C-alpha cells in the first residue's frame, strides 16, 4: 500500500508540473502576442504595408516597410527553392541508394542532426567567408546563400522522417515489379507529396524569420531589390533597426512590422497543419 501511495503522489506531482509547464508556455505565448498587438496595432496602417520608407522614415515621418516585406519573401522563397533542389536528392540518396543501418547511413543522419541545431549566426559567418572569397558584396544573393545553408538540414531531416513512414510493402511491390531505384524514388516522392509541401513550408518559415544569419550578408536598403547583387531589407532586420531608434513613433512601427511578420508565420503554420493532416489521411 505504501508503494502504491508513493507512486500516486509521484504521478500527481508529475501531472502538476506538466500543467504548470503548459500554463507557463501558453502564458508566454499570449504575453508575446498581446504585446505585439497592443503596441503594433495603433501603428498598423495601409501605408505601412504598401509603401517603401520615405525621407525621414526613421525619424518618424511617412513611409512603410514594403521593401522589407518583399525582401523577406524574395529571400525566403529563393532559399527554400534552392534548399529543396539540394535537399530532396540527398534525402532520396540516403534512403534509396544507401543501405539502412550502415555506418555511412548513421553518420549522415548524425551529421544533419548536428547541422540542424547549429545557430544561424554560424551559417552567416560561413556564408560571409564564402562571399569574401568570391568577392560577393552584401546583397540578396549573400542572404540566399546563408539561408540556403541554414534550411538544407531542415529539408533533409523532415524528408527523412517522412520517408520513414512509407510502408515496407510499397517498397517491396515496386521492387517486385522490376522498378529501378530511381523509379522507386519517384513512387516514394509521390506518396509523401503532402508532407513534402510541409517540409518546404517549415523551411520557408525558418527562412523568413531569421535575422542573425542575414545581418552580415544581405546589407540593408530602403528600395525593393531588382537584382541579386543588390542589398535588401528583411522584416526581422527592419524590426531590429527600428527598435534601436530612440523615437517612440519608430519603435511603434517596429511592433507593427513584427505584427506583419507574425501574420505571415501564422499563415505558414496553418498551411503546415492542413498539409500534415492531409498526409495522415493519405497514409491511412
């Protein structure tokens, strides 16, 4: 009886700790969102999302952050495309052409786990070194290089988990029909297609919200970039620079910029949940 009583007490304590953790995390989330809404909504105007910064914008005068919105979309979109073009062949190779359980398979997965956890500022330093070596100045291209390096591990690890969900029967059927490895890989990609879009959205969400990695590589401009070799603004950088201003009006615009970024991330999260549920239905 004493042992049962102790186990019940431990269960109650564990349940209480989990509830407190949930309340703390949920409360922190609502605090962040509430702060952004409270400080950002008064400064959220059509001018903010439809115009580029005008003269004196950082002194509290007219203008908006359209340059940062477009720059973020350019940067995240191009980086996600490149990371996908590089990450899909890597994931397919590790699952189709490399025998599972071998040393190279385990080492590759460990390597991408490590790359997945490296801070973005490290990728920024590596990309900056590459840019210096090739003579590339701070520009949209520099940011694309940085964010591509950052998002390749995300794409590879997400696809790795998706490929693990493929039933062995499907692999056996394709092999019994005399399909080549590449033909089997195409069948696998078709099977995980909804999940593939989820991986792309996750990479896009990470790319559009990063600031440390692009601080050294994209530069900053009040204009919308037309070419890859031009410096570009992003929403995270715009928030950082505006919050650094001592002018209350500019700081308020920083929270409005954060509200725009939060809205974009929310759209990505909702799309990710929708595609994840579609993937689960597809597997059943």
